C-alpha cells in the first residue's frame, strides 16, 4: 500500500493540492489536504477543492496541526510520479 493510501498513478498533479487547517471545535485543530476539482464546463478562473486526506486526530494548536499537515503533504510529494522526458505532461 502506498503512503496515505494513494497510488501514484491516481494522484493529482502536486500543484493541484492545498493544505489547510480547520478548528472544528475550540482547541481541536485538524489538517486537511485538499485536491482541486477541475470542472471543464466552468468558465470561472477559480478552482474548487475537495478533501483528499484529513487528520485522524485533532491537535491542540493551529501550528502543530499545520506542521503535521505539511509532513503529510511532503509524504504525498515524495510518492508522486514525476513525468520524465518520454511522458506526456
């Protein structure tokens, strides 16, 4: 199984991911990795996002949740397939 349960061939481009932190209850912070949703029928210049990975447990501070989320994003980036010269981009 791949880290975070995502096989490289099913992952979005890394520039289509975002990291955010939510305080769902006072003092309970969760990191979220978000994946861009590409709506080909939309004419807007903005992207919508949907959750890709979410922290299993809350953290007591925004900064600790952000640090753990950044580590999760780094793990996703480390397993991402980067196109080579013979791959189409």
